[in-house]
C-alpha cells in the first residue's frame, strides 16, 4: 500500500464516528456523519496529492 497512514486515519475517523453514534443517544447522527465525510475528504485531499516538481524545462 502506497499511503497506509491515509487509510489508517480515514478508518480512525469512521470508527470513532460509529462508536460515538452507537454509544450516545443525544447526538445528531446527521451532524456526525457530515463531519466524518468532510474530514475524510480533507484527509484524502492532503494525503493522496502528488508532490509538485520544481524542475522547469
């Protein structure tokens, strides 16, 4: 796997969200899932981007 830390971070976000939803009755499921989706997009955008080359031709 090329980017193991990205997948571990995304799994951590979703497992944490699932545990929070499962363990508490007083939270909004929609808000937790929205936060998890946005966080996943940010992690993926940062983690899967390719490095820019400074070589000019």
